[in-house]
C-alpha cells in the first residue's frame, strides 16, 4: 500500500435486480443478453465514472491531484477485503433507493489529503 500511497477507498454495492436500470440511468449501454461478464464490466465503468467525478471535485476544491486505480469488480464477496490507509478515521455512506428498495450503496473513506 505504501508503494501506491493509498489514501482512500471507494466501494459501490449494487442490487443485481436493478443493475441494468442503474447503468442505463448513468448513460451506459446495457447489452441485450445482460450476461455476468458484461454486467461486471459495466459495474467497473460506473465505479470509474464515480471516482473520476470525485477526483475532479477534489481537484476543483484545491486539493492535490489524485491518481485513481482501475476498479476491482467482485460479485457477492470481496475475498481479500479492501485495503485502506491506517490514517483514515471515518467512513461515509450514501444509500440510493429505487422503488422503495435499496438499490445502490456508495461507501468511501479517505486519509487527509493535502492542499495544493
């Protein structure tokens, strides 16, 4: 982790029952057959979009530029867990509902990021 200077983690949980609708709402092209491999790829694309927007927002707020790693995509379990810096003391979470059902959860944690 030190070699990568890890400063945070962004985790997205998605209900597979509404994943196609979430992808379409985000402007992503959903394949007709919706096989696991295609859907996992779309999940990675959605995660990349979210992290890019977070990075842009932090940069616009005057923080140093961040490098964002390629998303790792898992289904049902994360076998090795999520690595994060020991400097992180808080975790934030946002829940999104679709038809009164929790459809998307975004969690993130970040160590202090210096200003430019």
